[in-house]
C-alpha cells in the first residue's frame, strides 16, 4: 500500500536519496543512531564466531550451512544450546505467515524506541550532517543483503507498530532473496503479504502505518522476547517459533541434528514393527542387541548423508 | 443443529408465523424494541449518503460498487478514512471462517443486551400488540435482504452468545446471497458452518445455544469493537478485520484504492528490476524521471481499468 | 526428537524394561501412584455403563459405536447431555492439530502434579518394590490400547509440560491405531507431529522436554478444563473442542444425533426452496402440513440409515 | 484539573450556558441524542416500579429506603434477585475508590459510543436547534440530582475514557450529595479524587482527558458488564462490586436482608459457644430445639429493628 | 449470609447431623471420597516428617515452631527450600485479606472437581452407607483443628467457586483458632469477612454460593498453583504469597531464617553508617575485618535469640 | 535477605571492591557495557536541558524544583507535555509501594537483557581489564546519588527479575536520600520493603533473586512501558503512574501546575456555593464577570505562592 500518510509517522521533511556507496556509510549510520554499536564492538562481542564477516562486521554463516539448516526443527536446536548453557535463544508467540515454510538466515537487527522529539531531532541532525537520509524503517531495509533475516524490535506494538506493508515486504523478499522477517510488532496489508513467498513471524496485524516510534539502532544487540539477538546470529524458524543460534554453535547444531533425525528415523521404524513398548526403544534401546543395531544404523546413515552432501 | 432446548433461551411460548408483508412492519418492529431508531432517525443521521434507500430506510450502496469493493484490503480503506478524520471504523480480533474469501455487503445491524425479565416482558408485550412474533434472533434474520451483512452486537459473549448455528447460518447465506456475518459474540456448529460458503467473522465458538440475552434493536446504531456501526454502512472484511465505511465515502474509497493498487503494481515492478533501493522508489520515486514514468503508468492503467469496467 | 536431556526431567537412573505381562500389573501400578483408584473403584464409579470392560476395568465402548461417532459434532452431543443435566462435559481452548479430522475414542487418563522430591521418591520406591519401571510419561503410554485416546492433565504447563514429541506421538498413533491425544499442557516437535495422521488437542507447544512434574495417576479420574473425565469415557473432538461422554449415554447420543442430522438436512432443503422465512421452518415448522412432511421425511431417512448400517 | 486541551476531545466550539430551567428540557435532550428513550418509554419499561417519579420520569426510590440500603452487602441482594430469576444484575471488576464506604443511590445513566463525525454532527445540530449546549459529559453531569449515582458506559476505555477528573468529580459529589459514580471506563486525577469523600467504581485511571467518543444517551437503558441498567434502578456497591436493583424489588430485598443479618448474628453467636459443628447450625439448625430458639430470636430482633426505625 | 439457595449447589436433600465422634470416622470419609488417600498412604508419603501426628495421620508441626514461623517472610523460606531442590513450594497471585497479618499453620487440604452426577451419586451413596452426612464443603470444615489452615483446590473458579461466606469463614476462624484460609477459588461476603481477624488468601470474590462442583477429597494431596500440597505441610503466607513447607524442613528453615534476619540487621546498621558502598557489605563483607565483625555479631545475636526463647 | 544463592544469578567469582574514586570511572564503566552511551552522547542528546550536570554528564534538575514537584499530579504534567507534542512520557501498570507518598527525583537508568554467555563473558572481561568489579545490579546501585530515582528495565520479568530485596532497597533509600525506585520488573522481600519509607513502583514481586539476565547499560537511554527514558529526566510518580519529564520542560511544567492548582481551588470554591451548573464554571467560566473574578483570583494566588517560596 502507498504510505500516503507517512508524514504522520516521520514528519513532512523531504527524503534524501540514498548514496549508491551506502555500504561504506554503515559506520556513519551507526554514529547517527541513538544506540551505537561500532564495527569493533561487533567484532569484540562475536569474537568466537568462526566464519567470514560482512563488510559491516556481521558474522557470515556460510550459505551451505544455511541450506542444511532448512531441515532443522526448533527441538533439534534446543538440545545443543541447552547443553551449552544457552537457555535464552528461543522466542515464540508469533503469528506465522507460511507455517510449512522454514525460516533460515542471518540476523539483521533493527531497534525502535518510543518517539521522543528532543532525542529524535538530535539523531536526525547527526544523520543529516553525515549526508544520510532520514532515519526510518527504510534506512535499515535498504541495507539488507541476500540471506538476511530482518529482525526487528518495535516494542511489540500493534497500532503504529507495522514495520512493513506489502510493498516493503516485497522489497525485503527481493533484497534478501527470500530470507525472511521476524518482528516483535506488527505488519499491515496481510492480504497482499500472504501472497508473497517469504517466511514471516509477527505479533499482530494492523491497518495503520508505522508511527510514534524512532529508529534507534541498526545491527545493534536487540531483545526479541527473552532472547538477546546479536547481528549475524543464524535465525531458524519452524511451526513453533524462532531460534537465534550464535554462529559458533551452527556447525555442531547441524551435526547433532543429523544424529537426532537418524535416531528418530530408526525409532519410528522399530515402532512400525509393532513388537516393542515405547520404553524399550526410546529414548535409548534397552536391549544391548537393539542398541548395537541402532549404532550401526546411525553410522551407515551418517555416511550416506555425508556422501549425499558431497562432504566426503 | 436443531435448537431443542431453545425454550431455555427464549421461554416456552409459541412462535407466531411471520406476516408475509413484514417489510411494512419494520416501523412496528422498531417500536417494539427497547432501543428505537425510527426510519426518520435513520434518514437524519445518514443524510449525507448519496444512494437510494431500502424500504426500511437503510442506505443502499449499489451492487456495482459492492462488486468493485471485493478487491479492497483494509489498508486501502484506511488511507481514505484517516484523511477524512474517521479513525474508528475498523474492528479486529475476530476468528475468520474463510480467510481467503472477501466479505463485502451492507450492514444490517442487530443489538442484544443482558436479559432482564421486567424489560423483556414489556418489549414482548409491545410486539404482541402489534401482531409481531416473539423478539428473538430469527426476528431479525428473517428480514435480511440480498447483499446484506448481518452485524451483531451480542456482548462479546461466548457461552450463550451464539447468534447462529449451521441451520441459521445456512439460511443467512441463502437470504443474503452469501453476504456474510460479523458478530461480536460466538457461533455454534463450527463443523457444519465451515462447509458453508459465506464469509463470517466471530469472536469464539461454543456448543450452547443463544440464551440469557434479549433482542433490543434491529437496524439501530450499534457498537462493534471501537466502531459505531450505522445500518447501511458498507462492510468490508479481509484477513485482518472488518471496516465499516459510511456510504458517502464508498465511491472515493474505491477510486483511491484503484490508485493505490496501481501504485503497488508499479512499485513491485520497479523492485523486480533490482536496480533501486526501496527508498528510491517508495513511497514516492525520488528521481523526477521515475516520478514521471509512474504518473504515466498510473494514467494508463486507470484508463484501462475504467474501460474494463465499461465505465467510460 | 531424541530426548537427550531427559535426565533433567526424570533423573539419570536406568530405566527397567517393562514386563511383557504388564496388563496384569495394572493394579500394581495403581498402588505405586500417588493417586490410587483401584479396579473396584472404577467399577463402582462407572456402574451405569452398559458395555464390556477392559482387563484394567475401563468401560469399553464398542468399536461400532465409536465408528458411528465419527460424524458427531459437539453441538449434537450438547443436546443430549444438557437434557440429562450433564453440563460439565465439554472442554475447549485447545490448539487442534488437524482441524478437519474427527477425534473419537475411549479415554485413557493420566495425571501429573508439580514435582516434589519427597513424594516422588516414595512413589518411585513403591514402583520399584513391585518390579515396575520408573513412573514417567512412557509408563502410561506403554499401556495404551487400540481405540484409546490419551487424555492428560499436565497442569496446563507450556515450558516443561510437553507430554510427547514426535517420536512418542508416533508411538501413540501406532499403539492406539490413530486414536488421539488430548492434553491440558503442551507438545514439542510440532513440525514432525504435524505430519503424523492422528488427531491431537493441546494447549501450546514448546521446545523443552517434559520436566519438573511427577506422574501421579494412570486411569484415575482427572480434570480437563471444567470436565471430570473418567477412564473409559467416549472422547469426541471436533473443530470447537472435546466432549467426554459417559458410556451410559453413548447410544442415546448417537441416536439423537441421527435425528438432528436428518432435521438439518430437511431444514436446509426447505431453505433451498426459497419460499420460507427461517422461523417458518426452524426449529419447528409452523405449518401443520410442513410438520407432517418433516415427520415423514424423518421416518424414512431413519429407516434408510438403519438399513445402511445393517442394523435392521 | 483544568481541561485545557478539551478541544481535542470535543472540538473548539463555544459552549453555551445551560438554561436554568433545564429540568423542563429533558425531553428535548432526549430528542437530540442518537439513542432516544422518551419519558413514555421509561414509564412503559419501568411500569412495575411502585414509587414516585422524578420530573424526568425516573423512578424515585424513597430516601428512607436508600438509607436502609447502606447496610446491604451484595450477597444479601443476590438471594432475593436470584429467587426472582434476575441473574444479570451484578457487575464487578472495578477499582473501588473507598472500599469501606457503601455506595447507594438511584441510577442516572449515560452512554457514549465511539466518535463518528457524520453522526455526531447531526446530533450536535439537533441539540443546537433546540437551544441546547453541546452534547458532552457535562451535559449529563449538570442534570444530576441529590441521591443519584452517575452510571456511565464509556466502552471500558482507559485512554480517552476518563469521564471525570477531580473537578467534575467534586461537582458530582456536590450535586448528588455524595451519591457516587460507577463507570465502565476510567477517571483521571486519582490523587485529587482520592481526597474527595464519595464512593466511586471505575475500571482504570489515565492522565488523558475524555476524547474520541460521543455522548449518545442520557437516562437510556445502558449496559454495565453483564447488566442492563435502567434509569432509576437502586445502585448498591460494596467491596465486591455493584448491584442494580429494579425498584419493584427494593422493599423485599431490604426486608430479606434484615432476616439474613439476624440469621448471621445468631449463627455467629452459636459458633461462639464452641459446642457445635458448623453443619449443626448452618444454614439451618438441625436440632428442632435450636430451630425454635432461632425462630424466636429472629422474631424478637425483627421487632426491635422495626421499633428502632420507628416503623411500627 | 444464609445460604438460602444452597439446594442449587448441593441438591435439596436433608443434611444429617454429624456424629460427635467424627474423628474416628475419618477413614470412612476417606473411603467415601472419589479420591482416596488412606492414613497409611499419608504415613508412607510423609515418612520423613519428624513430629507427632494427628489422629487423622497428618504430621503435627509443634505449636512452638508455628509461633516462631510468624516472623518468616517467603524469601527466608526460599533460600532453604531452593538449596534442598524444592522449587515448587510457593504459590502467589492471591488477593490477601489482611496484608500485614502473617499466615501460619498446618495444611488441611480439600479438593473439588467439576460436578458430574453419575460420579457424585456414587460418592454420596457410599457416604450414606457409612452413616456420613452429605459430602460438601461443611463436611470438611467441620473436621478442622486449632492451628489448621484450610487449603482448598476449587478449580480457580470465581462464579460458583466460593468456598465460604462470612458465616463459615467465622466458623473456620473459631475452629482453627485463627489459623487461616488459602483457596484457589473464591469467597463471598467480602464485606463481612473483612471484619473477621483471620488471614485469608483467595483468587477472587463472587456473590454466588458454591455450586456445580463435587467434593472429591479431604486431606489428600492437592495442587495449589504450581505446588503439590500434602496434608500437614506448614503453611506460611506473607504479602507476596504462600509457602508450603514439608515438615522435615521446618526446623532448618526457622534456624536459617534467624541467621538471615540477623544478617539483614547488621547489613542495615552498616549502611546506616554511610561509609560503604553496598557491594562492600552485601551480601558478604569484602574486608576481612568487617567479615569478622559480622561473624561475632551473628554469634552474639543468635545466643540472645536462644535465650529470649528460653531454648538454652 | 541474604543473597545466599546469588552465584546462581551471577556466577561464583569473587567480587572486587569498588575503587573509592569511582566517579572518575564512569566512562570506563560505560565502555565495559554492551550498550555504550558516552558522556558526549549524553551531552548531545540532552543539549536543550538548561541546568548544571553531574560529573557523569547527567542533567541535574535543581533540588528546589524537585521540592516544588512534590505537589504535582500526573494530570498536571500531562497538559504541558501534550502541548509540546510529547505523548510518550507516561508509564503505568505498576504496583505502588506507598500510594500516598509522591515520587520525585532524577532518573538514574539501568538496563538488563536476557543472559547470553558469550556476550556476558566479553563484557565482564572488558570490565576486568579496566579494574572494575563484576557487572551486576550492585555495580549500578553503588553509583547512586542523593535525589536519584533508580529506573530499571529488567524486561518486565517476575521470576528472576527482582532488582532488589529489602537490603539493597534500604541501601538505595540511604544513597538517594529517599529518592525512589521504578522497575519494569519485580522486587523481593515485600514484607521488609513495605516498612522502608521510600516510594517504589514495580510490576510484581517474587521470592527468587535476580538471575538469568545481564547488566547491559548504566545511564543509557532505556524504555519503560511506552517511554524512552533519558538519564537525568525528572521522574514524578503519583497514584496513577510515573511521568518522565525532559529537564527542559521542568520549569514550565511547574509554573503551569501552579495555575492549574489555583484554577481547581477556585472552581471547587464556586461549586461549593451551589449556585452554578458545572458547565457554567468549568473549564472556563461562561459569565464574563466570573471570568474576571477568576483572573483576579489567579493573579493574587500566584503572587502569594511566589512570596511563600521567597521567589520574589
């Protein structure tokens, strides 16, 4: 929908054209925000992540791992993170746009706070001084990269908390190559959005455009439900909710998930035989012979998987 | 379902046959209700509406405009009404029977209040004196016309607040030619109802029949959520909720929606080209050339639309 | 999913193999639970039920009646039970796994209470003395029979209240031949579970495994919402919620439902003719001739139904 | 607090001075409202009330009975109304300004609906034509009489739903001689209001002034929670909530309450003796001698009460 | 209040007089309930408790310890129970009758379930056969002993969930010598009850009498919030909520609380000196000299306390 | 209460003593936090504030103005801020410790986020490198100054969200000279805290100590409800909720409040005369003579006030 009344949300000033070299401007943007989190900060706080980084400093979980993650369910992730002592990486309570479609990508975080004119004026002035456009939702959206998931804390608002309508949702889909959206807030134009093929998790819908908020952070640490989300976290969503996986645990989570899935495969197969009580098989076979049978099955299937993936 | 225990809801008295000339009886019905709103009242309070009226005084938004309204989303409506200063015309929080199926029609309003025997007895006595049947949900339902949407304030009740089960829902569908139902209350027989092809918006479901309420108004002003609904309002529902559009704004809303839809069409097309940041295109193209391109596109598409509708 | 961290939920002790003669052990299990309800208790409190019983004492509503019950909607059940003065047999507020798929079966009840170590240790000790495995969710699940619906009071918990994940859900499906699950609590692995073809009603989902609870009763009277559920009740679920029908009313409910369904069939047929107001036909035809027409229709259709079922 | 920004709520027009003969104007006011309920309507729908009436047609429960009602608790009222089949006369869920202070008076009802400019303009125009001031909360407040309780349906709103601040609350106290306020909505200036000695029941507080609503009825039937309140009902509030007693039941309720209070007096006296189990005394003494003792006690105390009141 | 309409709740049958030797009848009562928990069960499941027992088998925490417990706050209890691994012994979310007045006593538990006529009839029949009165709330209340706290699971119900009104509340106060009431449900007659000097914790109030439930257990394990309450637990309530302390931890809890209280006394004294940052003193003094000072203070004050209690 | 189990919340490491020169360390602390907001940032974003600053950069609203602010009610503040277009400065929904006691002071802000070990470890390491103690609630509390109000965003948590118990609450009272506490989260030891004479606004209470969170900001911009709170804002709380007033509006708010209070004084006086309808006097007197009378009254009283304050 055309945001005809957007002046209500962001004032009536003219919007400047984004500089085509905007990737270089990221540090400047960071300085213009109320909440600053420099490239060095990001490097320091995500020092354990083992992958390359984006020019903006975000960890870049490789595409191949994102691809493998499409089969994850949140329970498979739970077991690895719990073991590591990371109990606060799951958020739910969302409406899910396409429940059958997995969400996988790298977190691109955005934070809003309640509008306060004195503070917003300073931030806008700082942005202007750096030749930047007005700070608003599109400022962040225009920085999205393929494989990103836009993760937004907009205060859980329904009215005035609509981060995108169908036009911007479409743009996000194009820019991220179908990455996805997680918003602790709302969206509008659900009719239009429901026809666009990108996963989305949102708290509510509303016909109002975004308003009465100010953009306070792009790629800063944000809170979604009971999770501290860091830029570059791997985001995985299923029918239950969304996991934010620190990059240093991605590989282990995926490997563990392989085992879990094979375990489940074998367990169901045994159940199909109809000869065993559930506790004889699950979670660990009681009979040593069965246990052995399982171990062999696991070994064989893991090998097959590797081969299938050409991992040798 | 057969309402076997309806005596619980409405007492054990015999139900009189509705006079075949009941259209003429509407004023009488109005006098028999607790809340009266005469044909003259309706004319006074909807004086700005530009269309014909039903014999009962309700504005009659033309069928052709209803037809065009099937493509509206609630956001498209929002922009026109907001501009006019009508901020209270949208209600949500409903369960939606067939989320993909648009709801469009003319509001036929019904109001219930908590049962209070002394008041109800007087109302029933007044109805009887005018040769009218017992005041109950069917009294209103039997007055429905093709294109109507039955809009009911039954106090948001779940238990005892079931305005229809599948039999009456089926009748409403037949009488309104698939118009629809919006109820701030509940329905029953969801299994049966879900097989009937008419849009419906309701707060909850319950196995109990309607009860412990009294019918207090037919085609009177009622409240649905934060909306004052007037008889004859154009009702439009999508995946988010329901709009009640005063008839005087119907034409303008539809025309504006055409523009918005063309604007969105063009915007997405430009996004598809992959050459622009979202803020370069949306909501208004920054580059004067692009703006010009858009203006021409809009003009051409509007003309096509008109032609298509044979409006030229 | 593999319950890798189940030691958190139930401690790290070894799980003993269930004795193959476990049907004989039911009384022993009953003694080992905190809440005891002996076979004699069950017989006393369900004395009015007219059918055979399982070895564990539960009433066994015949398969043929379960089959007929697949067409019931909760409203059809409501009318019979209300008439008998049973107002507390319906529970709703569940998420429904497969909304279009009817749930029908015999209640197998399980109760949990908040974990309290001193109490749980005694119960586990008593179980051990009787050669029983550790009391946990699988203890109950391993006793399920074809046609059972697993009905669980796990305190409405979300976190730690997940009675099954997809592995055990699959086992329940196999063991009950697709009977079903009703849990006042949560499930996990919704992605996996949604692919398994068994009806399920649950309050929420969560990635955590079951924990911080203790099993306190198997086939004891339990509470689900505002219902006292007895082992062996016929469980029927539709798009609205779940009914628990005392076995003594099963036959009458089904016969009444036949009449209701034929009544609805005829009513809709008359509405289709477009000649009548709803109140002329529904719920009772006003015109004696129509009433007669209906009575004949009812008689004929009932006869056809009986024939169809080979009941004649 | 000075309503400096009230133009936001009701527009910037000049407020006309209320005519000093306003009692005579009540019918005119009624005509100017959206929801009309004439003096004759009021007479018809409260035909069973046995007392005098106010000039505006409202039943006038005598002051002496109001005085006696100060000792009522809502449970005492419950028993009479339940017996009569009036199950919907109690509302709770309020914040109570002075929990220890009983609320007693005659209902003066006011109804608001969501603001809708086309409707409000017609109502204001009608008011103007009759030489009436702008319809707003003060229009109603200026009509209050000693002994009245202002009962307001303002849609349960918190923001913009503040029927009074401390200035108008003070005025209501003066005008009703401490009658009271019941509002399904909010109040503002709680600090100031808490120092004013009048009972009040409200849903919430908010710093905003009243706004985004329109006055649609004065002394019309309104809904408060699950109660249909009629103008002139006796309003009684205690620590639990508020009862609305139809005038025809006032005398019987008070007499019954006398008996209940004496019964309680005697019951506690017997409990004080420490010789009886509760069920031997309450609710009916089991021992015929005790029953006799009670009957005599009741007779004697009722006589004393009458004498005390000079009713003899 | 006189329960005039109690026939609605418990039927119209005559209530038999309770046998004066009812203490001997407890086992019989237990057999008549739906949920049975024999004296032996109680002994087994509370085997670790170190005190005498009541004739009904309940642990009897000595009066002297109850007396000391009057100074406990829930946080002092928390530290001991947490350390033992008892995380589920605290319930809150109650309305508190007299917030400043501590609740201390021994749990007398009562359980209700939703009324189901077939089950209730059997239970009542069993009671009758044993010469027992009708099973209802007074059946349990008449068994209360001095020092007891009546702890009731009545399903969290508001309407129909009122375990006592002011008459029975008064009786409970007399019978328990001011012990107290904790109900996961409601009470009625709040006006009258608020004048009675006994602590009470309840979820809500309502004018209806108890109804639509059946008594299913007296002194059986029950659930209150997330706590499994055992008969004889020490119940302690403060301004936050209620703790249920297993008797085996009572002594240790009280001793630990002494230390905590002395620690707090000393901490505040040091803060009063104004020379230290909070972290220098609390929770453990950083400076070894201060630590020593504290240790001595603790020793001295503990000795004083003992002396004061004549424990030496 | 002694935080015996605080290792659960913050790990078992030793706590270093705070350097006595800690005021100089503030910038260092800022660098050690996840969310940084330098002294320069603070100066930039509060550039319009007209008062002196604390060494840490916070605006220092003078004590004399704080003193005057003790008479403010939130409605008086509302009128000034609304006029300036600051609609998001009020938060409510708190439990209020001492409802009659006004809260006034300067905001000292603290922010927590959900614990995430990788992030917390880096922050703690950074703190250590700067010779700082472990980052935890006491780190912030030890920096409080007289006149401060501790304003904490701890995620609205109940369990584990207890910013202080009675020991630290007592310390805060001492350190701020009774300034106060506003926490979007919980407190523990309510019994002890309720005896301490300092205003406090909190969402809930819980017996658990703080845990499962990490300190992420001291004197950074935080969000409380729908307010962006800046360090140094004037905090004012009454019986309704809490206002956060940007320092640049403090003087004007207080002056306006004087007028409002005099206006109310005069209005009530006129109401006391009993000669006027409310709308004749309020909000603006209709009669020009009355208006004049009021203007003179206002002038005289303002002069008196000034004199009283020795401002002349």
